[in-house]
C-alpha cells in the first residue's frame, strides 16, 4: 500500500505566470505563482508533472496567461511541466467560421497536448464555441472547459441546470475529449442541485446525478477533479465517491488548480484520497489510474 501512495502524480490543471514581478495582486493580495513557486507546491503534493493551462480570455482575470508565455515556462522546466494551448473562440474575427485550426495546429507543432482552460463567457453551444470545438476535434486536441452558471458576472462557458448545451456538444463532437471542471459542473454530481447551489460547494449525501448520466452515455466526457469544486464533489459523500471512482476510474484525472498560495484544498484532498485507499474504498489500481496513469495515456507521456 505504501508503494502505491508513492506513485508520482500528474496534475492535469495548473496555472503559473512567467512574470510574477509584474502580476497584479488582485486576489485578496495574492497572485498567480511563478514556476519555481508552483514547483515547490508540486513537490509538497507528490506531483511529478503539471499541465500548465493558459488563460487567454478577458473573463476571469485582467492579465491573461498567454500560450506563448506558458510554452516559455515549459521550456524552462521540461521535466516538470507539459502544456495546453488556449484560443479564445472569438479571436481574430469574432465569427463562427474563422479558421482557428491554423493557430491551434501551430501550437500543437510546438508540443501543446490540448486546449484549455476554456473560459470564454458565451454559451456552450454558441456557433463560435462550436467552431473552436470542431477544430480541436479535427486536430485531436483534448479540451478542459470551465462551466459558468450565467452570462456575465462570471467566467466560463455558459450552460443551464442539467448541462443540456454541454450534452449537445458531446453528441455533436464524439471524437473530442472534453474534461469538465468548475462549481456548476461538479454540483451536477448530485440530482438535488438547485439554481442557488450550482455555483457553490454543496454538502451532504449525493443522489446520483447528471454527471454520472452523461459519463454513461458519452464516452468522450472526462472529469477534471481539480480545485475546491472537484474536491468537494468527492469529499461530501465518501461512499458515493467510492462508487463513482470505481465506475469511472478510466475517465477521472487528478488535478489541483494550485495557481496561488492561498489555494490549499489540494492538501486536504490528497489526505482524503489516501484515506480512501487505506480504508479499502479506493483500489490501488484505480488510485494509480486517477493520480497518474490516465494522464499518461491522455497526454502520451510514456
């Protein structure tokens, strides 16, 4: 059992800035970490590699994290980072027919393993979002999406309760691997979700909900369990979490979203996963898949 715990993790979801000295302290005095600061956190959490995700839309931050700056950090620390590129679906022409494939193919040629975190605050099935999804599907670039609850006053692609627009896109793009993330995504773990709780961290026992239904129906949906949203979805009901991880062990990806020093949820979640392992609620095989081997396969790392 101890050997299983020593498996080096791969973090599917991380952010870092190449310019910490210029980054504004906008998050209650905190800021995105530099690469060396992030590596310190990775070492403390037992993470071998993190996937650096650019943030290129205006929503969510004043200072975008560009694909180019992200690639620069990967080149500085190639043993610790891999990367996704990112393209705003409204980029260049703000139309639904612009050839975003050219820039995506360029980033892929530079080593990008996927596209994301996609945070543009437009509907999940907006024609411009559909255009971006189509190009990612054609180029075999998996995507990480952040679901938002409303248009405006939030960041992320917008969907209603039950994620009908996401389902439409999963159906339309069967060869596109979509990793879901955010409070409104993970609140759908339980069927008792409401408009009031969908952008929060719901507590209590889980009633088998929309996420499991979509995973059963669409083989191209995957789970990014990073941040407080992912951790809360599992920790709120360990018995349900055990069943969920057993059923969907091949499509769950460990992540932290450990972008600022104030983000400490990952330490508690690590302890939770290890306790699930110790208590026999999570098998060693599935623990290994979730914290490392699913990412190895998706990202073609070994």
